[in-house]
C-alpha cells in the first residue's frame, strides 16, 4: 500500500492532521506520522518505506533521500523550499513540490502584529506610536507581500514595494525602482524574499542605513538574507533602529543586547495557525494524491 509520511519537527495543528488523514486514507493510501521529532536519525528511519513525504521546514537532505528508497514525491507544505535539496531529489528521481500561497495570510497577519507590537514599545505600557500614516516598504512582492499591502492600506499606511520580478502592483501600492529608494522611504520594511544565492546576506548595513529615523526592520522570511554583522554594527551606531524577526538570528545573544529595540519569537510561528496548517497540509496531501493517481506535476520545483 502507498505510504504517505508526514514528518514535522514543528507539528501541524491536530485539525490539519485529521484533514490530511481523510484525504490520504480516502485515496486508499496509508498515513504515517513523525511529529515533534528532535533527532535527524528519526527522520532517516521513518522515510525508509515511505512513498510520499510531507514536510514543513524539515531538512530533506541528500542523506534523507538516500535513506528513502521508495520515495517518489516530497511536498514542502509551505512556500520557501530552501530546506529541500532539489538536486538530490532529481538524482533520486523524486518529484519535489511546494504549496505556494497557502500559508501567506498567517505570515501577513504576523507582520501586522509585529508592527503594532513594536510601535507600542513591546506592550510595555510606555507611550508608543500608531502605524496609521506611517510608511511601509515591502521587500519582495509575492503572495505574502500582496496581502500585507492590502492590510496596511486598510490600516492607513503608505505602502511601497520593490520586487525585481514584478512590473505592476495593485492600486494604492507604489512600486519602486530600487531597494535604496524603498528603504529610504519606509519607516517599516518587511522582508518577503526567499533565501537564494542572490538574496543571502543582501540586507546589508548600507541598505538598512537608508531607513529614516525611528525605523523598524521586520523579518518573517529567512535569517540568511540578513548580513548580521552589518545589522549589529548599524544598531550599535543608530539608537533609533529596531529589528523584529520570526526567524531568530544566528547571533541571537548579540542582538538581544539591544533590549527593547529587538524582538524574536521563540520558535518560527509565521505559518503557525490552524488555518495555515489546514491550507498548506491539505494542499500537500491533495497534490500527492493527484501525482500518484494521475501523474499531476503542478507545483513541481525540480523540473
Ligand atoms: C514557509 O516558507 O512556508 C514558511 O516559512 C513557513 O515555514 P514552517 O512551515 O516551517 O512554519
């Protein structure tokens, strides 16, 4: 019988797992669960007899693919797929997919929450500020960026965006020609770029230093896109600058020395809502069923 393994270091909400089970078993397949595991060895063992795999940010390395002798498809239930070794997937004849857009609203809402939280001085009780009338720069205008733009406009913010791959934005969003311009004009900048060779370390001291006084940088994307040494240096130079992230930096202790000016969630939680778990988890299960039954390769990443 076709076996679908859900391997999640950070488990889906139960309601999402129930939904995945319904789809998988409804198709006549078997569901196996490996949730909240802490050792890579557990994953290596669990994938041994799996035909299909659903993961979140779990690392699907060459070693995992080597151990997964029967594997035909892996679906990253989410958007960013920097955790999948696509070359190794191709080498092992495994189709790799993601579920773009399915968890975008959850991340967008967290960004709005982060802006209010930082504007209100981390709910300290001191007199903070409001986000209405402030400017927001969206760095990377994809599924998440578009939702944030709509939300921010509704909240009365002035919205700018930059994305080298996007030529037109929705009404009310000013698409800018350069990153320098985006950072110069934005009191808040929110990052929505993937971690690629092109973007890693691309948020530099020089770029962030363009932001106006009292600025706040928001990172719900990936820690790798930040030049941490550059940002640490800038935060030491500029007492007004703040940094909030859902993807804790490698140099967490050094950033935490800035106290009230920084905030990091204890665990990446941008996509951690029941709704996002259901959307992404069920989409992943459906994509697997369609692939195994009909050879449907929509959303394949390693073409
Ligand atoms: C994504 O790329 O979809 C998000 O970063 C969510 O990641 P998670 O599933 O590990 O929460």
